[in-house]
C-alpha cells in the first residue's frame, strides 16, 4: 500500500462501491475513467505483455517490463516464438536485460493522445502505443534478429466501458493493491515479420494485449489466455491474495455471452496438478468451469518481476495447452443450473502459465 496516500483510501473505496452500483443499475456516475494501459510512473513495477496467436497456429509473445529501483535485472525485454505448422523458423526465446527502458508520454493537454506513449530499450527495441494501434520493433544485429509486430482494431474488454478491464470497479483501489491486471484488447488484428539468421517469416494473427503493475508479483500465481472459434476469447489470472486465500479474475467473451468473474461477488475453487489446472467459478446466477492442460515438455521458463528485480525461471509458460470451457446460468439462486454454452478447443494453442510457488509443481512435473 502507498502509505503516503493512505488518506485517499476512503475515497477510492467509495468510488469502488459506487462503480458496482453503476454496473448493476446502468446509471452513469463517473464522467471519465483513466486508461490504465498508460504508464504508472509511481508503481514499483510495470510490465506490458502481448501474445499473438498466429494464423498457422504458432505464437509470438513480447514483454517489456521494469522493476523500478531493483538491485539486479531492473529491466526486461523478452521475445518468444513458438512456430506453427507452416513456419520456416525454429522456436526461440530471447531475454534481454537492458540498463534502461525509457518512457515517453504525450502531454495530457492533448486529449487525442492520452493513450500515446513509447517505451525504448537502447540497442534492443521499442514499443509504441496510441489509442488505435501498437507497434513493436525489436532489432539485435549481433544476433541477426529482427521482429516487427503491428496491432490494430482493438477489441476492448467492454465496449460500454472501454477503459475497463478484468478488475472493473476494483481499479479504483489500484494504488493500494500489491498487483493489478489490465487487458487493453482481447483480440487485436496483428501483422508480423520475424527475421532470424537470414530467414524471414511473415504473417497475420490475433493478439491479446495486457499489462500488470503494482509492488510485485505474488508468491504464486496462474495465468491463462485463449482465442477460440467464432470470436470467443478467455483469460484468467489468479494467485495468492492473502495467506491461504486465493483470488481469481476471469473474463469470457463469445457472440452470446460477455461474462466477468471477480471478487468479492465470485466464489471460485481451483485445483492444480503438474501442468494442469481445473477451476469452477460462480456467482448467484452464472457458473463457469474450465479445464486447461499442457504437456510437460511444452513449458518455457520465464523471468518474473519481484521486488529485488527480475528472477529468471520463476514462471513457466506453455503456448500449447488444450482448454475446455462450460457455462451454466439460472435466473434465481434456488433454481437448478442450465447449460448454455460449451467450448472445446481441439487445437492445443491456449496459453498456460504457472508462477512462483505454483510453478514449482509445473517444474516438478516437467522434470518427471
């Protein structure tokens, strides 16, 4: 918690409660909301993550992250590539630890550029974001390595509240929470070019764009993301909120349903085993069950932002997970549940990540 602003906590809590009232009643109580995808310079750490599911079934993922004032590995730029069926390139992961990541933000005096900023890592690359696009350029000549990724036509978490994300009204408490999660787009159009060792792969895809910021990642967490048929999308993040207590944020989107699950009005139970995760989450009127699994040898070790800096291999992520999702609903809490939608992805291209204490189970499973 930011103790220098503790006197603002009652106001933030009041805004949170009023925002929940707004969600229930549809009455607009706030003229404008902040875009939390823009930089938070006072946060202890801040990280941007984009995962692009390529048309051939592969994945291109890029991370820009900084842990301000860290003793070691303060900054991270990571590029991961999992080839699809038609790729001429092998899989790779590059983690760079630049001395600096400079942030440039357009003046807020020009409202049309409120969402415009640029992250620059010298001798590595840049991330440029505007209200309508994101452009990544990574170029490391000594490795014969170049990536160009352009994203357009965002799909916001909510069209009615475009600056909302998985946290919803809880965003008003972001200054007082150890970790925050925001999704800018659940599905952006992507065009990419990857050059490595003289070979170039080009194509298109669908990108999921998000960020985290706060004090540090928790002691253990899980994250998952998938884009399915007919424009359906799913993402989940959760972990140790308090000692012995786990908390989850979930979003499911399809042509029929736009469901969110978040505290404090959601009950969720997650079950772990090496390389698999099963969870059931429900409110009084909605219930979602998800099952995600990946083969042990598909997980990749990643650095994670902790207070002392980025710790290598503190998380493990797979881009080849299978996922099934089942939805039920009812009108009143005393009624039986009614099945309303089932999604089963036969193609293994969902993302699944275990971090911290949770990743130890994945690591053990991979070693076995």
